[in-house]
C-alpha cells in the first residue's frame, strides 16, 4: 500500500518545528496513496500557521472529515475551504445541532454555545463546501473508513453530562450521535484516529472491529476523553485494559484526553505511548 503518514496540525500543545502553536482543539492530516484527508480543523487560530510551518498546502486538500459538531473541531473550516473549490466535507447530519455546555461558575450555571459557529448556508454558498452527510459506516476512500454512528455498548464509558443540545427551546443532554472516527488500513495494520471519541474510545474500536472483522489494531491516535476536565474518571482503568486487549502497538493521545489521564496512560503503556501534539507525525 505504501507509506501512510498522519500529522497533527492542531492540538492543545505543540512540539517542533519552531513556530508551531497550540490551541484547545484538534486537527490531523492523513496522507495515504496520494489522498490527503483532513480530520477536523481546530478552532481556527492555528491551523493555517501550523500547516505553513509544516510545509502543508491546505489548498491541496479536497476532503475534510468532521468528527463532530463542536467549535474546537470545526472553527478552522474557512482556512481549508478557501479558495472556494468544492471541498467535500464528510460528517454526520447532526453536526449543525445547537450545542451548549453547562458549566458551574461563581455566578451560577453558565451555558456557553459550543457548536459550529458558521452556518451551513455560508459554508455552502460562499465557500462552496459540498457536504456529504453519513450516519452509517462507510468506505470514503481506498483503505479509509468513516465510522458513522458508534453504538454505545460498554458499561463503563459514560457520556459527558455537561454537554447539552437545544431541542424545542430547552437544553437537554446531547446524545452526540454525530461523534465519528476514522479507520485507516496501513502496511503496519489498521489505525483508528478520533477527534474526541465522545462515544467512547472502546465503543469506537469495538464498532470498527464489528464492521471490518479486525481483531486487533496497530494504533489509536487522537482525542479519547479518558479524563478531560476534573481528572480521570472510573472508566480509565477499564479503558486501558480494553486497549491492551486489542494488542495496540501505539497509543498516541491528544486534546480531550486530559493531562492526568495521559500521564497515567504513559506510565501504563510506556514505549507504546506517545503525546500526539501539534507538529507530531508518524509513518506506517
């Protein structure tokens, strides 16, 4: 198949080369067999700068996948869609739902909007985005698969209760059906890359195993939500055991994993672990 390269363009932290900047968000470029697919776009503050520093031409990307409809994964869309050229944007149809977070503040509960801040009409008409909405597991390119909706089956991966969606004028728990990930078949083996894995990183791996027949995976890369905001939850130990059961050779976490959870994973997986910060890349 040839070399597959995954490069992190946006992440909370940054590594070399000089000039790479970090922001709360995520974006990763997959280069495989002449394809260039961008998973997520960050908030929009560092994507262009980091791509330039890494020698990546965003105008050469013709396919974007959105893992879900939060601002820190979608805000950089204009940087990729411009100049307007009919870029294909693959996502679940719920990405434009009105999403909020419920946060405790000294003044009481706050409900900031955390959804996509750009309306689909602007993206389609002004920037010529071509949305390709999918709910099901789908092959989107040679050796690249979109998860679609991920069934929530594990008993230890819990939804983030802070995340809400507006329905009929009220804020209700967001089921985040739009949470999706990618599976890339490489010469080293199957690689799963996630934006946040709100559906649960183990649910995501189980879903790909069910759909593809893979009993093991070479790598997991990206956001895992194993312990973001408030430290690791009770799911962490069970999640690490499940990751081990898939015989992973690389566990490279990003973004919403949380620093404490990432440190615990590092001490558990040692040489199989990596911090997938902005500027980091890996070849398979």
